[in-house]
């Protein structure tokens, strides 16, 4: 007789939603995580009364009312709207690319003026069959936007020259001919009031959770204590890297407490020039409209993943996709193991997509 109905490996968002639903269905659940805390990359640490996103900025957005109602049934969300700023050589531009951006770039005041400049630059580039990300981006938005707002940031993020990155990485670039700085087009958007820990705590309320437990170190025991396993870790690690290791990008953060109440006036400022080593600065208090006397900022650096680092972004090029498909073919043969989340599926999911997938899993 096995002790649990479900063993959930990973206490991040996907694992927490699955655990919540399994408990609601009357199942006995154990959640384990190798980190000393729950929440995965959503984890926040309270510093100077500010909920600091320890693993980078997370903004929840969705047009799926079922998903939005579900997360708000756990904790109420605020009305935060993501409106990032780009800093290029000390000059500021609004993101996503919109009429405010074009005015700062060219002084254009009408959509027609902006469209004409973009179209002229696209035409002058004469790129018919883009062979890499640089050519793809220029063919979509022209040279100015590419060189000022895309090139440096993208090369820092990927650790590769834009000419060495496949064209399909940028399939399209959102361009708005309105004065709208809202980054997302979704109907609903916000941050949990009190931080993301409130969301995870609510999902895992009443569920048995054990931190500092590495599934792979204790695998022989753990695989035999539950009827079903929900695995949210790296899929290649689950299969002991039998086909080789998938590649990721990782992030490093330099955190500072500053003796001022407002450092940059915005939660997220991207630094798009190549000479600035970090990709962006996050000022955490603005996610929750904080009025604390001090502020906390995080400078974000992107680098190649290696053992001991947290894997953040899958490198979804053709080589890695082929390798991933080999692992997925093994996963599809499993009868009592379910793979879900960014690492287990080797896909860059947003939070609303994770919640939607976890809500649609059949709990039996």
C-alpha cells in the first residue's frame, strides 16, 4: 500500500496548482522541493517591507477569465500594469514599440509618419529571406528600432551575436501605432496583493510539503511512495541525460538596498546597449505601489547555464528541439508520471499558461 496518491516534485506554480486540485479532490499529496523554500521562481523575500522577486520580475497577465478568477480565489491581485522603459545611452524609450517610442526616436507625431519611416527602412534593407535574428528583426521593424532597442539587449540575453541566432526566435515584433505603454494586450493583469508567496501559500494550504529534498538523490525511495508522480524538474535530468544535456540560459542578480524612496520611477528598466553588462534593473516596490522610505533594486545579468546554476530559459534552437523531442518520446510512454512546467516540457511558458495547463489536467 503506497502512502500517497500524488508525489509532486517541485513546489513552483505548476506543482502548487496540481497539489491544490489533488487535495480538493480528496487525494493525499506530498510536495517536495530541493530548494529551502516553496514557490519556485515566484519566491519573494521581504526586505525593508518590500516583496523582492528573488528570481526576476513576474507579472501575471491573462485573457482567460477562468484562470484569472482561479488565482484571485486564492489571493486578490492588484491593478499593476507592466509598462517597461528602455534606456539606450541615457535616453529613455517606452516599450512595447508604440507612438511614444517613435516620437522619442524620430519626432513623429502621427501613425502615418511612423509607418512611413519603418516601411522605408524595411524596404532599404532589402531582406527577402531572413537568415538570422538580425535580418529578421530589420525586415520587420527597420534598422533604427533594431539597433537601438533590440540588438544589444538580445545579444546580452542570449549570449550570442544576433547574426548567430536563428531567425525564428523573433517570429514577430509587436508594434503599436497608438500612445499605449501597456506591455501586454491581455484583459487581466496584476500582482498578488502581499506578494507571490501569498498565492503559493494559499495553493499549498493543508498540503504536506517538504523542502530541501532532492528527488534524484532520493529517487529510489520517492518513486515508491505514491501512485502517481507529477514531475516539474528538468526532463533531461529525469532520464539521467541519456541523450545529452539540454541547454538553458541562466540569470544572476545583484541586489542593492538604497537609501532613497524611489530610484528609477518604474518597476522595470531595460538597458539595451551592449556596453552595459546587465539587461535590466528591477525596482521591486513599484510592483505593489510601495511607499517605503527605502527601495530595493536588482540588476539582472544573463549567462550560459552550467551545473549548479538555476536553469531559466530554454534555448529553443533546432539542435535543442531535436534533443527535447527524444526525451518527450520517453515521457509519453510513462503511465504514472506526468511532466509539466517550463523545465519538464522545455518550453518558455508564462504564468497564466502554467495555471491553465494545471487546471486542465485530469486528477484521478
